[in-house]
């Protein structure tokens, strides 16, 4: 993306409690399922800590040239997030005021070629496109595009430059076709299979040793298979396991 530098006035202010958020319908049912599955495996692995925020379709708020801009990634991951007062429901997230800049923002694009061009838009004027917002305003270190229909994954990392604005550069996968997401400390890749009612391509996490983070149903199935193997071993040794 080519962006001509313009003067940016950026401030970080919390969304007013009286502000009415627009409600947009989801583009398809895949988006919340993929986001929930990514979050589930992090939670089961104990990687969502007290001050970690992993949120889907939650508005990220920035005042850009004195105008409020809200973008809602399909998923983002942020750390050092301040807890909310008791009984307060999180309606939005303002980086630098409430916590760190998200380490990664993700957009799940439903078409090939995409009809929803905002994910790729470098529009600078109000309302800025998502690409420009994440790259030049938010400066999120990693921007992920995933097309579930065909399993296409693109990861862009932010290059900070002394003599020009930051730019997203396409990140290359490793030998396993996975991408290291530094701020999360995990690899991200594509996996094909079935979870609940959906069969298709999914985004999955892998740790540094190459072990895939499991979903809850997979953990249950693994324990069942382990129990079956133990039962078989006991019976082979002439021991009838207790019911």
C-alpha cells in the first residue's frame, strides 16, 4: 500500500458513556466461530491472563484530527489492559489510555477477490480505511488477513522507519507455513477440519515446539483416548480396571 504522509493529530480518549455505537450485521457466520475458536484455545492453554484482552468485534477508539474513529477488528489481542470497575461492561477499547496497542489485529475476509475493500483501504481522510488506520494511526505491529473460504492467510508486520511513515510488509511463513506472532508468543497457521457445525479452514495457534493448542472438545477426546489405551494395557496385563 502506498500512503502519502499527511499531518496526523492523534489523541487517546475513552468512548463517552452516552455514545451510541452503530450496529452492523456480521458478513457471515464463519467470522464469530473462527474468532471464538482462536480465543478458546488461548484460554484453555492458560494464556489469557488477568490483563489480557482478546476481543472480537470490539471497537478500538482513536480521535484522529479531532474526530472519533472506531474500527472493529474481527479479533485483536492486547496486553496490560486496565480492568474495568465492578459491574461495568466493556463497550470499547482505547489503546494507550486503557492498555497497550494490540499486538495483532485480524480481519476475516469473506470473498476472493474481496468485495469488502475496507480491510485493504489506505484511505487517509475521514473515515480512514482499515489498512491506513491499523498502519498509520494505531500502528498495530501485525495485521492479519484470512479468507476462510479458501484458507488463504496473509500476515503483515509493521516496519518502523526513521525517514518515512511506518509501512506494513508481507511476512513470510516458516517451513511449516506458519507465522510467528511475536506479541502473542505463538505461531499462527491454517488448519482444515471440523469444529461443531462448521467444516472448513480455521486459524489455529501452535507453540514454539510445534504443538498445536487444542480446543475443549479435542482435549476431552484426547483424554478419552488416553483412558482407552490405559484400559487396554491393564487388561493385557490381566487386570480388570475398576468401573
